C-alpha cells in the first residue's frame, strides 16, 4: 500500500470557499498561479539544500511542505525565504512582460508571506535563525516570536475589520487576520503563559 | 504515488466546483449582500509600481471609502 504525499485538511476547503465568495473581481486564479510559483520556490530550495520532501499538507494556513530530515538553520532560513524570493522574481519578470495584474498578485503574496509572524515564511525564517543562538537566548527568542505572532495576527484582524468598516468593502484583510489567528490557535490557547499577557489580565479584571 | 495523484485530482475537482458555484451565485446576484473586493485594483497598482510612479497614492485611492 502506498502512502499519500498530499493531505488536504477540511479547513483548506473552508479557506478556499471563503475567498471564492469574496472574490468579486475574479482575481483568485492569479493568486493561485502566484501560490504555485511561491511553493515551487520552496521546492527548488529544498532540492538545492539537499533536503527531501516527505509530503504536502494543505490547510487554512496555506501549504506546508514536510521534510523527511531536518537541515541546518541557515538552510531552513533559505528554504523559508525562497518562496517570497521566487514571487518577487516572478513579479519582476511579469512586470517586464507588461502583466501588471499577475505581477501584483506575486508582489502581494510575497509581501504578506514575508511578515515576521508564524506560520508565515518570514516568521519561519526568523525561527530558523534563532537556532543559531545559545539555548537560553533561543528559548527567549522563540517565546518573543510566538508572542509577536499572536499580537501581529490580532493587529491584522483588527486592521482588516477597521478597513471593512471604513470602506464598506475589502473583507480579505479581515479574513487573512482571522486565518492567521486560527493557524496560531495552539499559541492562542497557551497565551496565558506569556508574562506580558499575565500582567494585563489582572488589570482587565479589576476594571 | 497513485494515491497522491488521486487526492490531488479530488482536491482540484472540489476547488473547481466551489469556484464555479460561487461564480454562478455571484452572477445570479445571490451574493450581493457580501462586501465587494478591491483586490484586483490593489494588485494592478502593486504590479505597475515598477513602471508607474505614485503607487502609494494609487493604493490610498483604492482603499478610500466608496460613496456609491
């Protein structure tokens, strides 16, 4: 019996359906092409760094490429950065070919993925670089990165909501923020462990 | 390998079905209660940033409140 290398979680279909419903301008296929270019960047980088792909998981958090063996922190950082870099290169080529819409989709996807928030590529690149630090500094850095990811997802959600209220349009920002919060659900459940949040909760309760 | 291809085809079929259904619903006006998107105009501005000037003003204009 063969093992499937592709796993599609139900949350992926929810994510897809939401963006299909919100896509009033019919630009979703451009983002799908940009996502394929983005993932191909990761795949090429994994091959170049001597990694081996074990499988792909599609979920609301996007596509996650699982590797069968761990690589060095710089290699992991390069693999994480390869997606946005591939998107930026594609945007440059498409712009030169006078395809502004396709170029713009690659720019937007690369910019969002470069945010230093987990589980986006920017956050993953930062996390892999933390592996170069001594153990204590790495642990502190990881906690700071997790807290920053939670706060960043919350700010994105609030900004997305404000944009929707302000313009009466553009719900995609809110959707991306909510899905980032969903992707960080594990961190969200453990958010009471963060010192900063522990200091805020008593103040909220006393009010 | 066969299982992977089968899953990929199944995923593509489901995604295409959802996309087609949402396009049909939008064409019929059943989704008129949903907010419109300016993603197309935003990516056109971002995509033209390398060739056209004033992309930041363009983005501000895209996300300005609509009066109609």
